[in-house]
C-alpha cells in the first residue's frame, strides 16, 4: 500500500531504528515506548491486522513471532520474560493498520493488561 506508514518503513522509504530484519519481517523501535524495550515487528508484506495475518500464506505469522523472539533474545529480555501483543481493530487500540507485534520487556508487566 502506497500510503501505509509501516509499508514505507519496510521499504526503507521512512527512517526507523531497525533492530532486526529477516527475509519476511522487520523489527524497529517504537517511537512511543511503553516499556524499556518496546519493538514493533511487522511482516514486510501488507496485512491490515492479526486476523488478516492469520489468513496469509503459511508461515508468515510464524515468521513474525520468531522475529519477535529473536529480538527479545538480542535485546536481553528473553530470560526475564517479555510480552508479544497484537492489537486488532480500533477497539483494541490499533492505530496503524499494518499488522504489528509489540514486543515488550525490560520491566515487570502486570496482568491483566490495560
């Protein structure tokens, strides 16, 4: 999509602090972090939300989650615990309609979330 912010980040048309890139995913720091480590992980191809990602070709959702875990390991939060969150739809707080996983860590994360 030509007007999608995250598609432009994946295409490197807009700068972002990229921390990991695979063949099918890109991970970059959130500009409004909610934890000491807050990284967004997106598929390079456009899918609006987690429901659309679930319907995508085999393995894409798996690739996004594997990339999120790799970021947690790389950032040093894997052993202490981290959270992966997909907000799906405006009622869940999704504001950019390109599916993205929030990988959060580096502090205690209470339950239930917001």
